[in-house]
């Protein structure tokens, strides 16, 4: 039995490293649980390679929502995942009461996000430089726009023994929602794929424009379970029913060789896999989905001391610095008063096209991860929710 402390996500990696605190210029020693902007260069993300290939009818179809009736359910997981690993942040299992709400049938697509940007002129975090006033000690090149992109090594490695995320991640100049792999990429043929390289502020801005909001972590898990009780996956307990891949995830040898047995090397068009019992698509795999809650690895235990309907997560955020201390000592202090809010961790759910059976079995309803505003990536997006009237 293994403890799944490693994450495939760029926002949750295991390497002890000296990192520069860009706000103060001081050095701190931290587990690289969140990737900071710390390598390469960035340029603005322009529009010349992206035009909408999705019709208005398609966009309207993407906007469909599903009503989830209010109910109580068992949230979390305290059993080994299918590969034998235990993920302690998923427990303990506890009862949660959630009121009725609507949730998007699909992850928000590039076509939908383009409609929002065209209507509002919105500029995402990855498209903007960082402020020298906010990060006075940062080198000039590290203030330029960009995002963190999956970049597989040329040769096979053991990700656990190598334990260096920069072996398969790269801060890519010009990477943004329009160009998810950098300045030579385009979403022209991917308008029906989920939007990526966005952070929680970008997701909240879109949701507000659409008259929606982000789901809470409890809402998301209730919806993801699709009416099933105590199932390991959104479709049941069999990893591959009748040998079929049920989610866009990583096949082959992670991180160097993606055999793409499911037909996709990266993101896939939304709705490419069967829906769950509530009719929701891509609730497993494809891209991580940002939720409204702050992330804390022991939040469930704290919640059980004061249970209440419709939980919205911890009252206070933590950063990767506090999370590393929690992993070392079991205690998690609050961030320092002068910490930058861009370092706050929010919940991310659902897994992504980089989740691998052996390395990161997280395309499961109970699996928890986190997203850092400072670090947009090309495997993280979102879907929206709305209160039931």
C-alpha cells in the first residue's frame, strides 16, 4: 500500500528546492507543490492564429446546464485507489448536505471563452506581465506573460525517483488560452476543447459575465458522483468497463511516452466520453476544474467538528509554503500577512489528460488537487454552476 503524495498536476509536485520569494527577495525552502513563474521568457498572447470554428448553435449547446437536486451524500474517500495508493487529503468520509443547484453539462470551451473575451475585451492573467512593484526582486524576464506547459522529456524517466517537475514542465513564453502550448500553437481547430491556461480570477470573470458562478467543492463532488454511492469512479468501480477508456487520461509511460490509446495526446473535445449518471461530460479527466473553495488538506476533519449545509471550504487560504509545512509536520499555519494573494490555493477537481494509472490516479470523484493563481497551466480549466431558483 502506497501513499499518493505525488501529483501529476503542475501545481502539486514533490521536490525540495530553493525558490525566490519574488515579493521580498528572500529565499525560502519549499516543497514545489505550486509551480511559480521561475524559468524562461514570456510574450503577449495575440489573436492572429485563432478564429472560431464553432457555430452559435454549438456555443448554445455548450451552455446547457443540468439541475442537481438537493440531497445529502457521503463526500470523500478513505479507501485505496484502484492502483493501491491512498490519498490522505480525500478523507475522512463525511456526510454533506447540499441544496439544489445547476451545473454546466460541459467544461467551458474555447468557443465560449472567446465569446466572453470578444464581448468584454477581458485579458487573462497569463496574457499580462507581473508588476515589478508587487514582485520587486523578480528578474525582468520572469515578469513577462506566459503559462506553464507540459513538456515531456525525450527519454523515459521514473518520475518518482527523478522527482524534478521541470523535467516535464516548462514555463512557455506566450502561452495563454489562445495559444495553450506557446506562441507557435493555436486553438483554431480546438474551439470545442476546454479552455486552459486560466486561473480562478479568469474563471470567476467568465462566470460572472455568463450569470453563473464556480461550483463549491461539495457541489462538484455531488455532481461528479452522478448518483452513485461509494463508487471509485464516476462510472462505477471498474477502471475500464469492457476494456474501454472512460476518460481522457495518460496512457503509456509517464511522462515521456503517451500512447494515446484513448485517441488524444492532450485535451479532447468536450463530450468525447460517456456522461455520468447525471448527464455530465468530462467530469473525469480532460482538464482539472477550478472550484470556488480555498484548498486545505485537512479541511474535511475540520468540517466534521462543525458540520453545516452547503459548505464553502476553509475561511482562510493557505499557500504552497504552508502546505509543505503541513506535509512535514501535520500542522498548517496561516500565511504571513504580507503574502501575495496570487499564492493562495484553490481546490481543483476531476483530473486531467495527464493523470496516469501508476503515477497519479486522480480522475476520480473524490480526488482533490489545488490551483494557484500565479501558475496557469495547459491542463486546468473550469465549469460553472448556478443557484437553483
